[in-house]
């Protein structure tokens, strides 16, 4: 996963798909998020659960433990290692969902340039990416090193032609279970390993190279290139 995504619909549009009865505690606002080309270190809208309440907050994309200051904060965590390696041990139990409209990957072209591709659900629905992170709670205030990483797995099927890794994406009915603090960590790991959406759920197409510059924004970036 190359580290660029879109969040352009409003947070209520994402949450409506989940059919969660409790009121959303919303700290990201009601307007469309309007992020067509979000890059690492950007503060993105995330969903997490505290007690019985679903929260929407802005959180920086990227995290590292306090003892790893000699390396850039990773933006992704490999599903094969996230549950048992020491690097993410401090946040493994702190589960998030990053709701997105699509993400981008780059493929080397014959002319030695890199061609960007957009990947989204074939039904154009919300994409719910599994993530873990460090974020404020009722007991813990904001910290300078708050952030999140998206969990990734091996790409399968036709998606392999675009990239060898993909985010773990849950269908809507699994999102509440993933977010629930009462879900055992063993169950959470099984969800990551075996219950992510398959490549048949997605479609992908070429887009213009303007998406390569994170300063470029707008709906023109997600239009298919013919």
C-alpha cells in the first residue's frame, strides 16, 4: 500500500452504512471531508469506540513507539506481525476504523514513469480499513505522538497486478465487532487474517498523474484516465 487515499464524503455518510443505533460523538464536523489526496502525516477522520459510544475524531496517519525515535513513523502494519511483534504492542488493543472512499497505488510503466491507479469498492460504497493507534480517551488526554497505522495483508487475485499489499477492509457488519473493546484480541487477530474483503469486491482503474503531488486536491483526481 503506497500511502495515499481519499476521504471525500461526510462522516455521517460513512457511519450511516454501519446501522449503529447509538448517537455518534462527532469531533470531525458534519461537512464533507473533501480530502481527495490524503498523504501520510495528514490528520484523517477515524472511528473508534469508547464504552458503548462510537466516536469520530481526526488523527494523524502514522505512529511509532516512544523508543523508536530513530525511524520515521510507519503508516502501515503487516497483518502477519501486528499482533505479536514488539513494535505495535502498545497499540494492538486500541482498534480503529479508517473509513475511506478509495486508495491509490503506483505501477511502473514501460516508459519508466509510475502510473497511479485508484482502487475502490465496485459498488462505490464506503471502504472500512482496519487500523490500530494511539488516541485520546476519557482517561488519556491528547499526546504529541498520537496517531494510527492501517493494517495490510498480501494482495490476492487481480489486485496483485497493482500492488503486492492491500489494506484489510471489513464489510459493514464486522466493523462494530472490530471496534468493540470487549472483542478479545484473539478474535480480532482472526478477523484480520481471515475475514477481510476479497479482491472481487473491488475495482481499479488508471487516474491522472497529478495525484502524485499531495498538494493537488479535488474531484478531478479520481476520474478514470482513458
